[in-house]
C-alpha cells in the first residue's frame, strides 16, 4: 500500500452546485431582514463597491476575497453568527467554482450583477424584492454552471 501523497480534489459536480446554491439562498433569505435593519449608508456603499469590484475582476482569488468581504458585511449586520459560520463553510466549498464562473462569463460587462441588485433593493428598503431579484439572477448563473458540468465540458 502506498502512503497518501497529497490532497485529492473532488471534481466539480452539478449536484453539489445545486445543493450549495439552495443552502446559500436559504441563509441569505434568513439574514436579509435582520441585516437591513442594521445596515448604515456607509455599509451600503461599501457592499455595493465590493459587488462592483467582484463583477469587474478576472481573478478567481480577488473574486473570492471581494465576495467574502461582501457577505461579511451582510451577515455581521444580521447578527446571526451561526448562519455566518455555515455560510462561510459553503463559500469555502464554492471557491472551487470561481475559475469556472470566470471561464463561463469572461466579459465583466455580461456577468450577473446579483449582489449589486441585492444592495440596490435593500437600500430602498425593499427587502423581499431584494431577495427575489438576487435569487432570480443567482439561479440563472447556477443553471448555466450545472448545464456546463452536465454536458461534460468540465473544468
């Protein structure tokens, strides 16, 4: 028997993509209202700026960093540490998909703006609409990822 010689990387899968998406959406829905109550104008500006930077970047590493900071603002203001912990764990698993997302959406002008839309509606106080709009755009991206993975194009 040969000793273990390093980490094994699990291939990306449509099932995992959908599971992560469903769980993330549930957590975002749970924190949207409590977060909205505590978000200041500065928080909105910072989160919106991070969302725009994430949309513009072509670096998977930067994408992860901007995304983590964005959600840190939302979950911190919601004051739901357990939900944030679970979300971070899902986010860590989702990191493997960032290069694929950048491959599928190479032009920043055509990338989904779900985080920007979430903040735009939250800023107006339209929490339910913010979640609905985010979910619609987010699921469009998720379905493009799963379609790509199901066709065997892989990454």
